[in-house]
C-alpha cells in the first residue's frame, strides 16, 4: 500500500483536528470560532474542507455535487471523494502539519465511512482500505462529531430553505443511517472521537471543544 507510516511519527506533536456530522450540524460555525480562538493564541492554523481544498479537489467537488449527475454510480462517487482527499492530504495537510500548523478539516475520511458506507451500503472493509490510501496513513488527532438528530436537521433545513445539492437531496432514511453510522464510528474509535451534542447553543459547544483540545494536547505531551 502506498502510504508513509513515518508521517505519523514525525507529526506526533502537532494537532490535526477534523469535524464530522451531517450537513447543517454546525461544523463550519464551530470551525470559524475555533480558528479565531487558536489565532488569538498566536497559533498557525490551516483550514481545509472536503471535498475540495485544492484546485484539483475543488474540480472533483463540482462533479460530485452537481445535481445533473443523477447517474453517478455509488462506487464512482466514493472513488471521487477519495481522489479529492488524497490530493488535499498530500498537497496541503501533510506539508502544513510538517510546518507545525494546526490543521482543521471540515470532514475527512470518516465522512466516507458514514455517508458511502453506512448511508450508501458500500462494503465497510473496502472503504477502510481506500481511506488509508486516500489519507496517506494520516489519522486525525481528534475528531469532533457534532451529533444532531433528524428533527434538528429538518428544523435547520426549513429555517434556511436553501436549495439542496445532489448529496443533500437524498432521502431522510439515508440521513438517519448516516447519523447512526457516525455514532457507530465514534463508538469504535473512542480514543480519537469526541461526540458533542450539536443541538446545544453555539457558545457552549465552542467552550466544550476548547476543553477537549486542551485535554488531548495534555495527553499527547505525556
Ligand atoms: P455545517 O457546516 O455542518 O453544514 P453550519 O455551521 O453551516 O453547518 O450551520 C448550519 C446552520 O445551522 C447555520 O444557519 C447556523 O447558523 C446554524 N447553527 C449552527 N450551529 C448551531 C447551533 N448550535 N444551534 C443552532 N443553530 C446552529
Ligand atoms: P458540503 O456543502 O461541503 O456540506 P457540509 O457543509 O454539510 O459539509 O457538501 C459535502 C457533501 O458531501 C455533504 O452532503 C457530505 C458529502 N460527503 C460524502 O458523502 N462523503 C464524503 O467522503 C465527504 C467528504 C462528503
């Protein structure tokens, strides 16, 4: 397999933070607050989002989210997310961690496991194997799951009344599976995951993220 195991060792003392959760769970809102907080502490911070974050990955994003692409095969979809991820990892994430930046990613490989695996029914072992290649062996130090239920999602969706992209247009049953999938992934990766109730108010969530980060940093430095 083509990934560099030594990345893990070299990057051992810096923070790679990922945010997961269904659409509208509050990831971008919390990332903005966390970015301000870390920059206020004079930390170097790089923010990326998936799919996207590089010229090549943004082009893949356009293909993925285009509502005209109704014929897209589920495995094609997964491979495109993975291709976008591999490019982002090698072009931005690994170099940024090596130059001692905090990297905060709006989604990473857990999104594929939750959406294409638990939601779409693709084989979870196959997804795990491709995720390792796409991430080049890079594993987040901490992953925040902003957990909201389907009612909270519907409420936020109604209040925004924005038009849905191709992935968002999938059915509610699909979203339920994704929510449950995320909870499973978190249960199976307890050391890396922090599950946060995404229906709490914005400032309370922010405060809880900061204290988790401090706890993880302490644990890492021991
Ligand atoms: P995501 O990036 O996960 O799609 P956003 O951060 O864009 O989510 O938030 C989606 C919507 O929900 C926005 O209108 C945002 O203002 C609102 N929102 C975010 N967090 C909360 C919260 N904790 N409580 C209520 N509304 C929220
Ligand atoms: P985006 O507009 O970035 O949604 P959000 O702001 O909620 O993150 O669209 C990304 C969509 O792609 C979102 O519905 C989740 C989906 N997705 C997958 O299905 N698999 C993946 O691996 C990734 C990264 C995203």
